[in-house]
């Protein structure tokens, strides 16, 4: 982990792009030192057990046709961090306990009595239970300033959050027998402990995936009881550990305030007639598995590729929100377009150096795949609205219009501006994570502010109709000036864009073969990113590991959903 700054990344990309010669690209493409390649292959990028990381363990009960979700494994590096975190808690609670007497400040415990041991251990576990609330609430916050500073993705934060909850729960067990007394001090402590036990039980992967909306509502209610119980428990005796509880509550309140401000800024308009809220248009997509969700923002926000936002649709999900990748945005920006010419050694900018202001997103679009709960209800409502139109007149088909609030954007830590070759792999609706990067890299390349020379986009889908989910956006990419260098071929019944046709293969993708060709033709350092199902992500990770000692390759992943793979299409600017 290293500190990241948007300005530093931009400056690095511009520096690399301005001095990108054939010799320089060869230098950046060279593999790293052997010890570092081994470290990445066996520790940093490798899952805990063999090659399975994001692909969850699922038990299928055939008779009632029930799938039980058992969760997934962390990477080896994440496991080491979690293990050290748990080990530190154990040491804090057990180190220098009065096992042999005469231990403690001024020889406080001179006789190794059982009561002395219990009292000291109970005090330590109680302190650690409250102290662990701080990292717990830091990881829980959507406005995670720690993740923004060090560039930690959402998946890593979730792993730490789960284990922090587990550690707080274990630390509170020792005081459970005291909580049955009549004292308010123990009663409110018991209330907090019961709430935390229920949180830990209901957070188990099978129960959480059985009904996510129910889990979310109960989880939020239990958190309120837990925090109130802990605060009251500390307040009754004015314990010094109350400062940690107050700090955790302050983090929670600040996160809620920032979220409300984001919602008001993105969705509320002030007019002479009063307030108006954003209205979302929801249209079912071809293939019967997803909808397009479009919202015009009242105040455009700074759009970065790879970001996601939380959507509120009170008509469907009441107060609940759900995260989705921002697939596309109608951008308003004042960056200057420049022309570039190629010399034998480098690309040269012909016009003055352009500005590199972050684009402003005025309208954001999401592709929401139908699953269970909220997404299914939203899809059914959109289908009902579309069914009212005349089937013989597609132009009369109207979209569902509902009150839709956008909270975001979040994440977007990964930047590929300084990589000469970029490979983006999308599984199903994971294409929403990759499209923004493709447009960003092509646009910035025309300005001379990125080092990227080659981009490859691979998408894995279940049905050929799903290609049309993003066909208009792909057309817009193909119409970009730089895309005149894209060579496309006709193969099968694919989607026909103005700049050419997308190549379709009805088979399982061989990611090792794809990456082998990319590595052989690479320009500079290579970045590989994947967003899709667990099986797709793990396959791409496994294929990438085979080339870490042959070239400079950086791997990143975003996991929101997973899909069965039956087709692949590619888009290759050269």
C-alpha cells in the first residue's frame, strides 16, 4: 500500500507520455526483479488456497433447489494482515497477565488468585472491545477517508470489516455472566452484547444472501441498539474508554452527514416554485435480464472511471440503497482537443498543452442486472411500464419514471494512465466498470496526457442479446477520432457499429491465450483489471500469475456480481 494522489498520478502519466519513445517503452515492459516477481506470484496476488478467491463456495440442496452461499477466501496478503490484526488483539488481552503473582503497576497482584486473573482479563477485553469499534466504524463508512488516501478497494475493506466485527464480538463474551445482574451498568452492556451477537449471526454468508433486504434493515436496527448500549454502559460509570466510543460515533455521524449532503447536492434542485428531485428513467433491456437506469443530476459531479454510486428508489426499496457501477455519463468538460503526429521515436503534441480538468458528469447511466429482491422488483416495474405500449410500434414504448436518488461517486482509486498496455475483462454486467476506462484512455491519449498505447476489452456474457446493452456507448467510442486505427472484422451475428463490428466467439474464453498475445505485443508496462463473476475474476487472476515474471504486469479487480461465461467479444485499438 502506498499513498496516492490524483495530482501525482496525473503528473506521472503526463511525464511518461511526454517521453514515451521506443526505448522507453521497452524499459517499462521489462519484468521486475526476480525476488519481486516471486513475491507477487506467491504472496501479493495469490489466493489463500490454490486459485480460488472471488468465486464463492456454494452448496446446492437439490430437493428444494436452494443454494447456500458460504462466502469466499481472502488473498494470502489479506490473510496475513487479518491474522496479525487478530494476533495483536490476543496479545493485548493476555500479555503480562498476573499468572505468577506480583504483576502489574507497583506489584498490584501479589497473589495469583483466579479472581485477579478474571478481573484483569475482563478489563482488557472490555477495553479492546471498545477500541476495536474505531477501525470497525472506519471500515463501515462509505466516505472512507483511509481508503481514499491509501487506495484500498472496497473488497479489502469488507474483509477487514467482517473480522473487526468478529473480534469485537469475541471480546465481549467474558462479561456476559455479569450482565444478568440488576445493575443498569450490566443491563445495557447485555443489550449491546445481544445486539452484537445477532449482528454476527445474521452476517453469516448463507443468511445474508438468503434475503439481503431483510438483513440490511435488521442489521441497521441492531447497530443502533449496539452503539446505544455501549455508550450508556460506559457513561454510567464515566469510564475512560468512552473517548473511543465517542470517536466511533463521531465517525458514524460524519459519514451520515456527508451522505446526506451528497444526496442533496446530486438530486435536489432549488427553483422559484420550490424544490424538485431527480427523476430516473428505467428501461428494460433486450435479453430480459437487466434494465438501464438513467438519472440527470441537478449538480454534475467529478466523474472518474471505475466509480460506483448508491441508488435510492423509494417506490421500490423504501429507504434502502444499493451500489451499482456507473456505466456511462454524459460529460460536460472544457478540455482542449489537440492533434498528435507520430515520429519514428515518439508522439508529438502539435497544439498547446491541453488542460486536464476532471470531466463533469451531468447524466449518469447504470445497467442493473435482475437478481432477487430490489433488482427483481425494479425490473418487473420497468417491464410493466413497457408492456403498456403498442408491441407493433416500438417507438411508443415508454420508460418507467420514478423518483431516483444518486449517492456518490465512490472509489475510482485505480488509474491506468501510466501503463502502455491495458487489458480490461468484464463478466456480464461488469462491462459497466470497464467502459469508462476505455473512453477515458482514448480521450486522454488524444490529449497526450496518458502513456497508454494499446487497449484490449474482453467481455464475457451469457446471451448474444446482452451485447446490445451497451451498443450505443460502444458506437460512441468507435466514433472517437483515435478509433480510426481500430480494425474490426465480421464474425457471426454480432453487433454492428458504425466503426466496425464486434467480434463474437460462442465458447468459453481462454484468458491465458488472450494474455499471452497481449504480453507478446505489449508496449510498456501492462495493467490487467477484471470486473465480473467470481469464476471470471479467478480465471483472469490465474492467467495473470503465469506472466508476472515475463513482464511488468499490475493486476486489479472489482467484484460486484458473477455470471456464467459462454461468449467473448473483443475491442482492440492498435
